[in-house]
C-alpha cells in the first residue's frame, strides 16, 4: 500500500455538493455515486500512479482519474 489518502476539505465539500445535486432527482443514485467516489479513493491509496498525468499541468506528481463525468485530481507526495 502506498499510504493513506487524505481528502482535502475542498474535495469533501465538492462531494457533498455533488450528492445534494444528484439527490434532488434520485437519493439512491446519489448514494451510489458517492460510494463509487470513495471506492475510487480506496483504489488510489493502493495505486497512486495509476491515473494519467494532468495534461494542463504536466507534473508526474499530479494525476487524474475519472468517474462518470467527474474528474478526481490527486497529488502524490512520493
């Protein structure tokens, strides 16, 4: 395991906003999306370099993963 994933407060606020937005139409779907985001976090903990380098930045320490239409950007401290 590479190390624990630390969600920023901004990321958690964004996740809350995503959940609230989706829940207006479907609370069940909102739960599924949020669970999938946190499951992606579990995968990132184990494989922190599995995502692609963020194209507009070009630094190998910044990676991105996608879940549906959401882009998750992570910074590796390794």
